[in-house]
C-alpha cells in the first residue's frame, strides 16, 4: 500500500497542475472531469480513540467515463498542527462517482475504497483498509472554476473506534476541464 500511495499522490498532482496550467487545451477536449484541492476536517475519533477532529488537506481527481458516471481518486492528510502524540493520518481512496448538473451547479455522490496510513513519530505506525461514502456540490465561481462543499462518512473498520464521529467535511477550489 505505501507504494500505491507514493504513486497516486504525484499522479494526482501532475494531472491537476497540467489542467490548471493549460486551461485552453483542456477545455478544447470538452468537459472530461475535474481536479479538487482544499481543506478537510475529519470527525472526532475517526481513526483512533481520543484524537478529536483533525485538520488537513485533500486533493481529488475525477474523470468522466460516460454521461453522469466517472471514476475518482482521492488523497487526504490529517493531523496538521496537532502535537506529536496525535497520529497523522493519510487516506488514499478510489472509486465510482455519479455527477448531475444544472445551471452550472454540479451535484455528485461517490463511493470510495482504499487505505489509510497513520503514524505519530514511532509509537503508532499502521495501515488499514478504509472506505468513504458521500457527496457534495460544486458552485460556479468563474469559467473553469467552482467551489466545492463535500461531506463523507469515512471509516477504517479494523481500527476506527465505534463511538467516534466517522465523517469528514471538505471545501476548496475545483478546476473543471
């Protein structure tokens, strides 16, 4: 799984940068997907007990395969600004996404599976299967750009405490290409 994480993150970043730096060429191909980067907050005890909600970042790349249906890759990292006893958690997820749109507003739902890696500098270093189900809305800002609000239920069944808040909220900039 670490090899997958090391490979997926650079691929998502490269595709996002290419789309952002070449909007005319990307638009000439027609609407084929979107790239998202923004703030994300996990629910309290989402991956480990007594950790509270954690701040982090999230990036995602969505590619349309057919009208309404596409695939999405998602990478997020939590624990920014937390002290050294709080585990830093990175999730890497992949799965189908259904998107509906009208008047420039895009609504979507997705189901993602993958893994997560948590560590806190030595005492904890863990990998686990993870899944997330949820959706969001992209609101128009300017040509090619939208602002996303997204809510997911996220869980790592082998290590997430049952009493935790298994959710995450994300918001940020989306480039549609």
